[in-house]
């Protein structure tokens, strides 16, 4: 994984000014470190060797105070910039992500992906906080401070400078070397940890089942055994993994110790003065510190970069092509040889379907679950682009039409309509937000939803029964004037009484429009002019009633 | 927090080892700075090199020791942490085992289980990242402040004050600032997350009705408000880092100012001035991580609170100290039984039910009528609040719960399939079953043909919660497992819930076929196929309102007939 993914700069512009600000702050921090060391070395020397008192030291103390305040302000400013930057970057990534998902459309967004994306867009990108507030500024400091420190040391003491300059590169070299060998082990250990947590979760969630079979108590021992095995395995990995930090710490502390001893010995022999010696002593650890901290904050970076990586992988998905024509012609809908394959399934969901739908007719699609009925509706809606074959409307390929324009001619009632928090009326108005209240009311009346029109709905439609939700969705259809109506099992989840009412509503909805409906129940099939039976993605029989 | 430490107490030796090496590592770092400062100051007086030998050896030793001690500390700390985690998990599990399922509504929602597990892990984090570093910092901070105080009292006092500011003051300030920022951003976060869920889950409806762009714009507007709110609080949140830098610098500055006065006054030997001035750098290096650690404390404490409040619930079922032996007679009888879930009102009132061997009874009623409570009482997941349940004439309260459940089995719609093979899932029903018996059970559940068609057969992994199986296959696999256990009495609680109608009808038919001749209670709100059972008990509002055969019940006006009419 790269320490700074260039895509982050491309997709989240806020990263750019943050990086610039971090560099500026890094430079000033480096300058302050050098100034502080110089002042301290001078102050101590003056007091110790020249017997300076507080009065003589006033200038040094004032300057040192200013440097101290400066470092505090720089540290604060760095955090401030980090928080602002990461908030901005998260917003930019989230917006791009969701915008792109909408572009990719419902056909791309399957159930599991939806859950993962929700997590990614909300909590997932929060992992970038650590990356921006700790890792990135440290990386900047590590690439600035050592050079400036060395630059200050060159005129003071060449020998110490060379010692530091030679040992310093060992840190990144060893980091890379040890990192390579331990990375695989770490990943294995992490996988095991995930498996362990998963096992514990599986067992806890399955407690009622385990108790039924008298196997619950015995699992305590299994948990203990698995956890212990994991502990031993992980400790074996850690003994090696921690060696890397051991080596890094050894390099930096031993180097500091060696420099201190060497400087001390030259000082005894009079080949060096105290001021220089102290300067070297204070600055030497400062050269190693930022590099060491980069290693410490590495895990903060991986998590954030992994989240960013996930976002980028979505952003790099190619959205389906969009047609440009906005004039949707009237006329029959002709499906010829339409085939749809889902990536995770071996058999095609639709397999060479030929079907013609004449304006004004009511076509019912019947067949066992999984035979491709809902997929056929998705194709008509433009959610799913056929892998082969075409859908022609009034002589024009649907693929050449602008999908939004086409969908203004289609109204759809899904099997599980999704309702949004707000009033029922707001939900009915979904497609036409500026529809006048009476239009909404008459649509609700037609769909038998008028008696709960002002009910407030919770998140995801909470507070309404399945039947009520279906009637809200039906009201959306009534409010729309689209000539093509697609209904996916409009009477599923309904008891006998509501079913009869909804059937009556569907009959009224169908008047003067073309209707394609997916149906199981005989009562619904009776509404159709024509029943098309499907099996395993093929049309097996078309019956005119 | 104390409870966590008490839980960890058997691992005290390992934790103490981690603390010891932590102190040694930090001590070496401070020693390295202090002795090199002394060495250089002393060297400036040009003494014979011999006088410096001890200091030179000490500097080199500290230089090597620091890394080595740190290495041991980290190993010991992680080892202890894993030990605590194992212990915590086992203890939590043993407690949950007693509580499940009646006192654990948390089990009904998968994500809550995930949170519980994450909460347990958070407890571990507290120990390794907060408690241990604080103990090490307290010890080393006190020792260094004492040492500097001995050289120059004022410097010791300033260092102690600076350390307290970093270890206690900064976390307190950060906590207050973060809470204030949170009050501003938390509602926006919630709004944003709800809008995201809406957008993604409702995407088909939104796109179909051309409303996706509008939603997206509203969401972006919320997101922007969140960004601005976060930016406004950034100044306060970043204060901590500045204060740590300020405390470090102030101690160094005070060391020089106070030291200069003391050297002039003759109360401090000039040779140790550098020690007084430079040592704070090393000390603050070891404590600068504390504010970040302390920030985790609040979240971790909330997590711990949730874990303990769950574990502290009273047992839903009383286990007898000396359980009576399990009777050989498997006649199960409910006499005037009322029951309630922990903390709730009675939801089952005065129910009588007799299950003689071989008898099949259906319990029907609208949802919320107390049917599942009845199932919980029958398998002794709940004790009756009034009346009694007897097995072979013995009150089940005198029997061990696990013993009762060797006789009475339960199959629910949410029976868990574990993330392992078909074979291992089946063997939960009977550990010793050979393939022949597994296949027989699969055949009874009408699943054998499918299993045989799989390339890996019985060794096929079922996925998390059986996600690689269809809804119907999951139920049939759970049924095969229950059949394998050969419970003398089997309770089927809504076995076809959440299945589509065709699948549900087929499964019901197979269930009725396979339970013929076995003592069975079929709890359902669907009425398909009930003509086959010996007795139908109609429950409504927690009471038995009707009972008898299908034909008798249809003949009279009542709940059952109304349910039938609605269904057909």
C-alpha cells in the first residue's frame, strides 16, 4: 500500500491544501526545533561555564519562551488543519461515492452491496480521521525534520552529522525489510483474529439453538480452547513482528548513545566546546523521532487507506451507458431475444425472451419464484441492461433513450416498496414533489390509502403494515400519468379483505394504460388480458384470457 | 472499571510483568537522556577520562536496554491482554448461556450481537491501551519528579505539575470539548446516516420515480452542514496537542530559569544543570500518548457498561440445586399455566394442555397471541408465573433445564445454522451420527436429493447463517437436524414464517408427513393442512379460546372459522 494514494489527491481536493499546510507547518516545526536546541545549548553553557545569572539570561529565556509557545501553536494548528481536512475529505468522498452509486443504479446495487456501502459511506470513511490527523503529518515531518536538523549540525560538528546521517537511513531500510517479512504473518494473524471473533459471534447468536440441542455448555470449553490456540499463534507472530520495532528503537537509541559518548570524549580532549556538544545532544534524538513515529502510526494509515481504497474501487466501476434521446415514442414494446446473466449465478436469469406488449393490454407474468419475472420488470425499467437482445419501444431501442426520460413514461410498484421518513402524502408525492394536495388526495383515495394520508412514517416505512405500504405505492402509481405500469406482486403480503380492495384499485389503475404485472394468485391473474408463463428464464406459454 | 480489573485479577502476574518492563523501558529512555546530559557537562570540566567510565557504560547500557525492555513489555502486555480476553469471553458466554434466550432480546437482532462482541473487545482495549500505560506513566512520572526534586525542588514541582496537566488535565479538557462538539455533530451524523440508508435501500424506488438526484442533493446539503459543524469544533478538539507541547516546553523553560538562579545561588551544582533542563524531554516522550488513550476511555466505559448490564440480568429460569432424575414417562402436561417474559406482564393465561405420546397438536392464533411464549415454556426457556408444567408427572422446575430439553425439542423459524459444513450443522443434533443417519434425516426433510447434487455433498459450507442456502433449504436443514436429535416431543414454532407461499405450503405438507406418529406441537398462524392433526388449540390474547378437531371448529362460529375464511 502506498503511503499517499494519488487517487486521494484526485478524488478529494481538500487533501491538496492540507498537504500544503502540513508541509508549511512541518518546516516551521523543524525551524523551531533547531532554534530551541540552539537556545538551550547556549543558555546552559552560559550558566554553567560563564556563571550567567537570570538577568544575563533574560534574552535567551524570552526567546526560548517564544519558541515554546510557537511549538505549541504549531501543534495546535496541525490538529486544527487535520480535523478540518479530514471532515472535508470525508464529505467529498461520500458525495462522490453516493453520486456514483446513483449513476451505477439499482441493478448494480444488490442487497449485500447495499449494506456494505451504507457502512462504508457512514462509519467506514471515518477511518480516514486517523490517517489525516496522525499518519500524514508524521510522514511530512519525517521527510522534513531530519534534513533540517542535519543541516544545522553540519557547521557545528561534522563527525556527529555523519554518524547520524549514516544510521538514519537504516530506519526506513529496516522498516521495509522487516515489514516485508512480517506483513504476510500479520495478515494471517489478523485473519485468524477475525475468524475468532466471527466464531464467538456465531456461537453467541446461535445460543438458543445450541441450548435446544444441549450443546450450549460444552461451547464454553471450545471458546476457551480456540482463544488459547489463537493466543499462542498470535504470540508467535508478535515475537517476530515486534522485532521490527526492537530493531528500529535499537538503531535510534544506540545511535544517540554513541553520539553522546563520542561527543563527550572529544569534549574531554578539548576538541569540542560545550555549546556544540549540547546542541548535538539535544538535536540527535529529534532527527530519529519523526521516523520512528511514522512506524508507530502505520496501522492508523492502513485502516484509513483501506476505506479509501474501497471508495475508489466503487468510483472506478463503469456506469452503464446512457442513451441521449428524450422523445419517447408511443407504440408496442417488443423484447427480442433478451438475455440477462447475473455475475454470481451460473444460469441466466432471462434466457432469450421474446415478448410483445401491445399498448393498452394487461399482461400477467406467472411462474415459480426465481423464474425471471422480476428481472423482466427490471429490464423494462432500465435497471438491468440485457447482456444480449434488445427492447424496442415504438421502433426505438430503449438503450438509445435517456433513462430518466424513459422512466417518466413508466410507473413501477415494487414487491417491497420502500417508504421514506415523512408523511404518507410526501411518500405518494415521491415522483412529483409539486403535485397539488387534491391530486395527492384523489390518488390516495383511488389506492384506498386516504384514511392514513397524514400518518407520519418512520425510517424505512416503520409504522405502516405491509398492506398499507403496498397501497401507498399504488397511490404513487395513480398520481403518475405514465402510460406503462409495472406491478410486482401487488397483492403479496395481503389478507383476503385487503386483497379484494387492492385488486379493484389495480383494475381502475389499468384503465387506458399498458400494464405488466407479476402475479401468483388466481384473482390477480384474472385481471389480465394475457398470461405469460415463465420458467427458468424462458417464456414457456402465453395464454390469452 | 473495577469489575474489569477484578475479572483480570487472576492474570495479575502477567500484567505486573508488563508494567515492570514498561517502567524499565521508560526508565532507560530517561536514564539515557539524564546520564548523557551529565556526561557532557562533566566532560566540559576536562576531568581524567577514567572519571567518566561509569557514565559512558551507563549511557551505552541505557541505549541498548530501552529497546529490549520495550520489546518484552509489549509481548507481556499482549499476552496478558489475550488472557483477559479469553477469560472475559468465556465468562460472558457462560452467563449468556444461562440467560438465553428468554432474558436476551438482544439475540433477536443480529447486529446487536455483533455490538456485544465488539463491546467485549473494547473492554480489552481499555486494559492494554489505557490502564497499563497509565500505571507505567504514574510510576515513572513520580520517580522522575522525585529525582529532579531532589536536585532542584522547584524543577521537581514544575515537572509534576506538567505531567499532571498532560495525564489528567488535557484528557479532561479534551473530553469536555469533544462532548460539546459531539452535541453539535451527533444529530447531523444521525441525519446523514439515515439519509444514506434511505438513499441506498430506497434506490430502486427513487430511480424509478426520478427522485434520486433530488435526494442526493438534500443529502449533500446535510453532509455539508456536518462538515461545517465539524470544522467549527476543530479548534477546540486540537487544543490537547498544543497543551502537551506547551507543558513540555514550559518544564524545559522552567528548568533553565530555575536552574540558572540556583546555580548562581550555589544551591545547584552546574554539572547537573543540563540534567535538570533536558530530562523533561524524555519524560514527556513517554506520557504524550496518554491523552489519546484517555479519549478511548469514555467509549470503552460505555461499552463495558452495556456488557455488564446485560450480564447482570436475573436468570429467567431457576435451575434446581439437586435436579430430580428424568422420568421415563414422556407425558408433558401444562396445568393452569400463565407466563411472562422477564420484565413484562403475563402474556399467557391459564393454559391447560396435555401431550400424551404420539399425539399431534396444532396451536393456532393471530400473531402476538402468546404462541411463542407457550413454546418457550414447553422447552423450559421460561418458567410459568402461575400453574405448572409436568413431565411424566414431575414438575419441570425440579428437573435440570438441559435434561428437559433432551426430551422436548424446538424448531423455530430462526433456528441458527452455523458457518460450517452441512455435516457439522447436522451433527449438532447428534454428535455421534454416521453419514447413513445424516442421510436418512436429510431424506426425511426432503433435502437429500439436493445435498447429493452438490459437488461437496455433506461437506458443503452453508455460509454465515446459512446464507448460501435458499430460505426453504435452510428450514429443511434445520428440520433434518431436529429430526436427527430424535426428541420424544418436538415443538415446531412457526416453521414456515418468512417463506414464500409455495415453499411454505410444500414445507408444511412435508412437516406433517414426517411428524406422523411423533408427539408434536405445531405452532402456526397458517391453517394449511391442519385437518391432519389430533387437536387444534386456538389461542387469542394469551388464552385458549377454542379447541377441538378441524371439522368441529369449522362447524361453529368462532375465531378459527374467521381465520379460515380470511385465509381462503
